[in-house]
C-alpha cells in the first residue's frame, strides 16, 4: 500500500449533526495527514470542496483548511462532486492565492438517479444549479433519458474542466461504472477535447 486518501469521515450521528470524535480518535483530516506522514513514505490525498464544506464558515475559510492539509503533507486533493466548472476554478484560485500548489483533481459523477443526487446534495451541501436540475427534471419519468442527460452533463463539465486546465478528472462511480465509461468514450472520441492528463475513479 502506497496511496492513502485521508478523510475525516461523516459525523457519527448522521448528516447535519455535530462532529463527535472517538475518545482515541481525531477531529480533523489534517491530523490524519500528519499521522500518515509519520508512518511512512505514502502518497497522501485529501478532500476539497468547490461548494464549501458544510462546517466551513466561508469559502475562504475552506480554502485555508485545504492549504493546511497541504502544509501537513498532502500531495494532492480530490474535490467533492460538483456541477459548476467555475466553482472548481474559483477554488483552485483561492487555494493558489494562499500558496497551495498541490494538484486539485475535480471529482465528477454522472447522474443516473435524480433522487440519489438530491440526497447527496442534502448530505454534502453540494449546489444543484437550475441549469442542471431543469434538464434532469424534464425527463424524470424516463430513467433511460435521465441517464442520458446525466452523461451529457458530465461530459460537458469534463470538457470545460479540461479546457480550463484541470490536471485530470476523478470519476465517482458508486459501483456503477457504465455511465462513467460512456463519458470517457465521449471525451476521447471528441477531437476538440484536450488530451486527458489523468483519470482516476473510486467506488
């Protein structure tokens, strides 16, 4: 094992509940990054939040936390899923202005289920722009059409991210990889899409 994604995790009481650490545990991912660094020569990834972590007081405060993770030894960050390319680039700009130079990979998940994405927005504080929901709700009674629109939205987002200089794309599959594979095919078959520096996925 050489790669560790250091996440604090969710509050034990569930969404929107206060964080309560285990008596022998940690309160922040920064502490976990430091611990991993003490244990060996690992490549350490951390989370980042284009739409702001639910517990952060502001977007600027959130960027400062990301910088602290980098200073503790993080090698790269993967963002929570999001739908606005501008939100990602603004996060990168805020972190860069504070001296953070680690790669920040945008996390993208093709929507295949409207209720699932609404639930994720509730859990994470992720923004659901009307430009996204209007297209999905227009076909909400047709599961196949929802999947097709979700793939279109993810492809468009990835194209904007890569064109703007994102270092790669991290796909969130939730163990459903067929939509992600279609997005990948869309990107690699479109001659106008910039070459993809790196693609990674998690379950």
